[in-house]
């Protein structure tokens, strides 16, 4: 079982890398010292990453886990050009690059005549929104969820499965910065569990979706947010 995992250098990605390798999978990482470098702000990066991963994997990738993403404030009172540039950057990194990799994966499995799995790491922001400075982040993650459902419905008969995971706050670098800037106590009070998730908790769900989830679960969106948002 060979898995391409994006954003594997820290946080949820690093924990997922560990969980998958511990389960016996061969993981091609992205962004780590031993992984394949790719800057998803560059529209050409997903293709370069996919081709390099296929070569490293010996021609076959069985699972794609899209985890790479950015979380950068973009207040609406900024200059028009700056606001739009940062909107486009977040969409490119969080959604468009993931979409490109999903496309390459689906085409790869169709050519081989075998199934495969996609696991997209989205966010609870896809459903409940985010701060006024993060319209773009919430929109990118909502797009990821909709894309996942579309892939699941479109290719299930070919045994191409797709799952989305929607974490709430997770103790990564992005969440730590956000908690500090927005007042940690107030935000924690919004989580009935009383704590943010550990990356290993999200990674355990990603591992399950990538390796063990039954085929009938395709299209599922799994929340990991301490009941801070329930659907």
C-alpha cells in the first residue's frame, strides 16, 4: 500500500505520516526533509509533485491524502488588490492544488483499472464558517468537502472512494497562533470537550479512512471537533 501524503512536515500531517507508517503503509511525504518539495502557491507544483511521487513509488499510488494547507488572516479592509491576491493564494494552496492531485489520482486509477482512496483534510469551517478575517479559508474548505462528495458519487462504481475529515481546532502551529491572537480561553469555552484536538486524534481518523474504512462509507465527512460544531 503506497500513499501520497501532502503537508507531512508538521502537525496533522506529521502525525498522519507516523500513523500510516506504523500501520505498515509506504508513505511518500511532501514538505519533509526526506519528502518531495512542492510549493502549492505555484500552479505547476501539483503536477510536479504527482510525477515525482509516482516515480518514487515505482509507478503506483494507492491512496492520496490531501493535508497541506495555509491559514492566513485577510481582513476585508485591506487594499482591494492585496485582499484578492490573498484570497487567490489560499484557494490555490488549499483547494485548487488538492483538486489537481485528486484529478491525477482518479485518472491514474482509471488507467490502471483498479480502485483507490482519497482522504481530504478539510475543516469544521466548511460548515460553521470562520472569523471575519478568514472568509477565504472557510470557502476553500467548503469547496474541499463538496469536491470530496462529488468524487465519491462520481466514481464509486470504479471502487474509487473519497472521504473528508473536518477537524476543529487542533494543536498545530496554525491553531496555536490563532488561539493566541483570538483569546484562547474564550475559544476553548466554545468546545464542550474543553480542549483542542491532538494531531494524533485526527491522524487516527485519517489512517482509518485511508486503510480500513468500508467501501460503503465513501462520501462520508467525519467531524473531529470536540462537539464545537455538530451537524
